[in-house]
C-alpha cells in the first residue's frame, strides 16, 4: 500500500542519486545504487545481485546522507533502515 501511495504522489526525480554504492565486499556487493526523495522521505535501494529493488519509508534526509558515506551500505541498512517500514518495489 505504501508503494502505491508513493507513486500516486508522482515523486519525480530523486533529490539524491548514489551509484555505484560503496562496498566492503567487492566480489559480491550487497547494494548497487540508491535514490532518495526528500519530500516523501523514501529511499529506493537497488541490489548488487540484480534482485527486486526495495523502498524504505520514513528515512530522514540525515539518514540518506549517512548512507552515501557508509563504507558498508549493507551494514547501514541492517543497523538503521530494517527497523523502518520497507518492501519490494516490484513493478514500479
């Protein structure tokens, strides 16, 4: 439901685009890219394995900026974002 609400607002271009993301495991990066929409406080993460991207909701601008500076985005997601509402962005 939140994904539909996000796209219903016609979010336009993201305020932050970050690709490629840093990785602590160059042979198998967990993440590939990130996009962030400030007004909706939504972050979209694309995975290194090409799996379905995920949307993370209620992400503050500070959290989005810290993600871009993290040496391990996967650890950042586990420690900071997995406690927020999130889900697959299938069929966006």
